[in-house]
C-alpha cells in the first residue's frame, strides 16, 4: 500500500492574465455561503429554517519581495479609475514534486483594491516585502 502524505504549502504558482508571477505568500482563498433564516407565519414550530444564500468571497492578498524596476503591481493598480478597471483572471496552483498542479484556485475578474508598500526600519535586516489586495467576482477550487 502506498503511503500518502499531505502536500506542503510552499510550492505554488500564480498566473495573472496569462503570465506567471512569483509571490512569497498568498492568503484569502476563502469562500463562504451566507445563511438565510426563515420562518413562515403558519409554521407550527417556533424555529427558523436555515437555507443557503449568496456566496461570499474574501479579498485575496498576494505578497512578494521588492525588486528594482519591477512596476507590475503599480502599473495594474494605476489602471483602476472611475468605472474603468482592468480585470484579470488569476490562477493559483498548489504544486507537487513534479511541478504539477494538485489543487487549483481560479479567481474570476480580479482587480487590485489596495497596495501596501514595505515598511522601512533602520535596524531591520529582513527582505523588503510589498503586498497587493485583490477583489474578485468568484473563486472555484479544483482538487486534481
């Protein structure tokens, strides 16, 4: 019998608008179904029934190191203007040892809502990390 181990979370890839972009961290891959509570007036029981409602998606946060002359974040963010947004589909894949996707998150019509630059400290020795927060219109998960 073959032994089965959980997939480590450090080997992943991110594709934005068809091109691969390197990130050090991805978070916010959440989907939730809101609950609708309802009780009709003629019900003999004094309880509410619970039914599924609309789906709710978290914002996705992407973090990466700061590189000289790499303005992809800012160029995309600068496309966000009143009623004009460059929306992109984003594909995030958790990879196995052979660099093949095991779990794939497909994000639909994403656009940047926030960019957070690195903090600056004179006595620090960490790498400069910047982050981008994306909003989107849907997330599907495929476990392959």
